[in-house]
């Protein structure tokens, strides 16, 4: 049975290190190595031979993500974290940058959080929790998340689109190509959309808050969920290690114990 050229190229490609998962520092490092190799061949032999070497090297980098075996691990180990973070493609929706806001105090002011009845802690107001879970279920079952988000943003639904990431459950929403939101998973999206609807109907000045502040409040509110928005399972809070294209990142996370949906994630120790 004959094998086509696209099939051969498909077998060569390593999705873990190409496309959205490509490590840019790795690519830059390996291209530089390719240039040096081609220069050595040019100096020792001739320009045509150097050209062939350079093209082969670039092909390996394009299809496999790197030329020198082990490059991704080497960059994670020896490159400074601040440099890797510049090129990192890992979607980390929280914390959201913006004006300083005391999330806990604001949620208490809005009557969303109250003192727990049986422990010395904060809990969701019973009425808010019931309304929130009801809206999450309605949006999930009717698959109306796009329409609800478009209404909250006051834009035409046709202008709204979602971009999913192959390496994780994360996805982002854009309006006319401009990002307007990003979430760890569909579960996190459902939680935010449902909460925003309830807050908008209960709090007069909700829409007067800056978008960044609303995002902070919605993200913080997810920490008080006790059931998964996607499958209804129990939620667990803990620390985790996330492997991105360029770094190994320590995070604190809230994850559904049944379906594995990530409801909240923030880089540690920033979240603490």
C-alpha cells in the first residue's frame, strides 16, 4: 500500500510540541543552532551543502518542534522563568489584571457571601446559591451560553466566537477577533455566565463595575461552588502541577472529582 506525502508529514509531526503547543524559546534556540550548523558546513564544504543542511534542520523544527532531542526539558530547566513566561501559551484566566478590588468584601456587600451557620467561615447566601445553580442548569441544558454571554456583553451573537485549546479544556471568547473572556473549562464558563445573570438581576450597580472587576468577582465566586457546573459532581480543592509548552507551573485548583473539569485555577503562590 502506497503512502502519500501528507501521511509521511503527519507521522513526523509531534502535536505535543507544534501548533499551539510550540515552545517559542525552543524554536528560537534550535533555529540558532541550525544557523551555526549551516555556517560550519558552508565554511567546510560549499553553499549548496549548507543550504540543504539548513532546510533539513528547519523542516525538523517545523514538524517536530525542535531539532536537538530534549530541548523542551532543557529550556524549562535552564532558561529563566520570566523569559519562559513571556512566550508561554498556557491559559491562566485568574487572577485578572485590573483595578484593585477586595473580592471577599465586595461579595459580602452584595449579600452573595454570608457567615456560615455551622463553621467560622463564609458561605454562599442560600437564596443566591439556589438561583445560581438554577441558571447554570438552564444554560447547560439549553446550550444557550453563547446567547447569554452576547446579551451580557450587549453584542450581536453572530459577532461572538469561541476558540478552544487542544492541549486543555480551556477556551476563550472573542468579539470581532478581540478577546473578551477566557475560562479554564466549559464548567467555569457556565459558572460565570450563570452568576453574572443572577448578579445583574439582583444588584443595581453590577453593570457599573469595570469588566476587570466583574471578572475578578466571578472568578472568586467559583471558589465557593460545591457542585460541578458541568456534571453535578463534587468539587475538590488542592494544588497541582501544570505542564505548559514552556514551563512547569504550580497552581491551586478547584476540580470536579467525577468528570475532571477544572472550575478554578490560579498560579501558586500568586493565588495565595
